[in-house]
C-alpha cells in the first residue's frame, strides 16, 4: 500500500455528531484557524506548514493592503466542541471589475474526511458571498495571485513547496460531489539542472543580447536593489506581463511596498536575474530561492525559538532543490528568446550552489509560452492543481 493511500485511509474523521459553523471574529479564533491546518498535516511528509505570522498577517485587515479592495470572512467547523474544518470566503472587488464578473472566492480550506463537514463549510462560504450579490464561488484562491491557489489533484506523493497548497486526495472528491466543476488547471514541473548551459540555449542568449542590446544586471545588496528602484520595477513588470492571466488583479502601490518589505530581504541575490535594455529599463526578470520546504516542516509554523535557524540554514547552505518563484517578460519582448537569458545567467549559479532540480511552481495549462522554455532541459510534469467553480444563481 502506498503512503498516499495510507494517508487517505488514515485522514481524520469524526462522525455521528452535528456540525456547527462559526465565523472567526477574534484574534484567538484566527490563531485556531491557522493552527488547524498545521495540526491536520503534522505527520504528512509532503505538506509544507505555513508560518503562523505570515498567515495571520495575510488574513489581518490591518496588515494586508489587499483589504483595500477585498473583503473576507473566515469560518471554522466544529463537532462536539472540536475544530474539524476551516474555510475563508473572499470578494476581490478589483478582480470583479477587471473581469466584469460577480465572483466570490474560497480559500484556506481544510477539513477532515467527512462530507458533512466539507458541505457545511462550502455552504457557509456560498451563503456569505451570495448575500453580497455574487453569482459564483470559485477557488481555492486567495486575495491575489501572490497567495496560494489551486487544489492539488495530481502529485500527492510529491514534496510541496512554500508557494503552493498541499491537500489530501479526498479534497477534490468532496468538492466535485458538491456540484463544483473545473474552472482552471495549473501544472508543475521538476526541471533538472544541466552541468553546463546547453549550447542551443547559450547561442540564443548571445544572439538576443546583441540583437536587442540587452544586458544581465546582478546585485549583491538588497538595500541597493531597493534604493535603485528595482523592487518597484519588478512588481510593476508583474502587473504588466501577468494582466491577461486567470483571475489576476494588478498590485496596488501599497501592496508592492508590502511585498518588497516581506520578500526582497530574503532573496539569495545570485538567484535573481534582471534583464535591462540600453536605457536600463527592466524588460524581464527571474527570481528563484533555495527550497524552504524541509526547513518549514521542521519549524512547524513557528520562527521561534528554533524555526528561524532551519530557515536560515536552508538559505545559506547547499540545497539540491530551488524554487522558481517568478519569471516575467515585458509583453513587447515576449516570444523573442529573452527567457533564455535568465537561465543563461542562473544555471552556473545553480550548479555552484549544488542544485539538482528546480520546482517550476504552478503554471496555467494554457500558458504555453512559459512551458516552452523547459524544452531545453530534462523535465517532468509531476503535479497538477485545480480551481473549481459553482453557479450560485
């Protein structure tokens, strides 16, 4: 019997008692909301627990600038006084205006293997968004694309990443029984790093640099990177190049400042590639990070007293896995071979750091431009995740 099958059979159940749904209205309840996820997957070797402080901050209207255009309500499911599930319902008003929709979202969904629990949780989210005039509920999604999204439907025996959701195999089965259908799929790839830059890749990179007068820009100081404005330029380029993707919402100025403060100081700058033109305008970038998956499993949601040590170690020592977090190319430079430049720069840094393979993280199935870049490498698709949708009319 496979370990995934054992996990499926041993997933928590608690039946024969009525399910009660309660809105989360206090900080102590929000802590329980975050803790439930960590406890549910504590013995799972593939799930990556979130950091308490990060998830609490994401769901706090006073800290997360996405609440300027979003509203949300978290719910907990109880049976006989015990928490047995959680869900968050969202409305992203900016996304609805952008896409001319009336969609509610659900996310942060976790539950024991009990259809009464999953049904009660989704019903609470449906009722909440429907009362606010929404016609559909889709997810799992977050406030924006920088939150985790998509329910795992393939790859339950693969190690998760910091940027993605892991869930038990019974989750999508419950969702489909409740009348939800597929709305979008993402695929993920394991890309093996070659010993040297492939000849074809190198040739394309050198031609592109010469033809368009481009150059690779590196930094050694996060402070200098931010001072020169590249923090803002990175996220402005994300807004420009990702605008057509599923459910995307442009980042506001406050959100950009929020993400600069949250992420840029953590970057391993050898793994950040900036491509600029003759005017030093940013036209593309790629950012990767040593995998924090095993470190976060050891931390079990807590930075202190020892969790930060595991994370710092993962960032500093040689690590066989690297997460590809973001790649963006300005629309007028897409399909011109610019992507090759990023790996032309990154492959030597990856090999020097002992990287064996990279995790692509989720890519929309329809995004053939992104997926075509893996043709230079040995790769395998090892995960798939899905956003579901249900009509509420």
